[in-house]
C-alpha cells in the first residue's frame, strides 16, 4: 500500500477585484496580520498557525450572486466562521464592511457578503 506523502493545506485563496482591498476587509474582520503583500497578492496568517487566507487580484473578476440565480456567477465556496456571540459578531462584521445577505437559511447562522460579494457565514454552535 502506498503511503500518503506529507501534504499541508496552507491557505484558501479568494479571487478579488482588488486583492489589497479585500485583504484589508478580512484583516478588520478577523484581526489577522498580513504575512506577504505584493501588488496583486496578499496572504493573511492565522494567529497561532494553521491555514491562512490569501487574496489575488483577478482582472476579470465577477461578483458572485447568492443565493444562486440562473445565468449569474455563482459562489464556488464560502467561509464558515464560528463566533461566541452572534449578535456582537454581526455588528462587528457590518462595521468592518460586510453586508448582511437578504436570504438567511438558518436561525443560528448569519450569511454575510464581503465587499467583493463572497459569502461567509457567522455561526454559533
């Protein structure tokens, strides 16, 4: 039986109309620091290690639509962010620049859109 080689997930990469601007939003939201910054590429590192978030400028970026609608760019992924106080976290996300999505599928989850339209969920266990 073949052994699996060492493989480590280091980041999730989000395409953006402006990598620096979207990274700045997630810095405000999460409180993470940039570990690499270039003109069209930014990496945010998670405190204490683990997978981070990266952002790349995509010249042809089109804002996804959520919930999905036929003929519109659809989200291909979203971020789940666990919080202790949903109300306080929602207020913080809004102050950071997020927009509460019109459609909310669950009671203990709030779906927000980042400034480039990527959905992310704040939730409590």
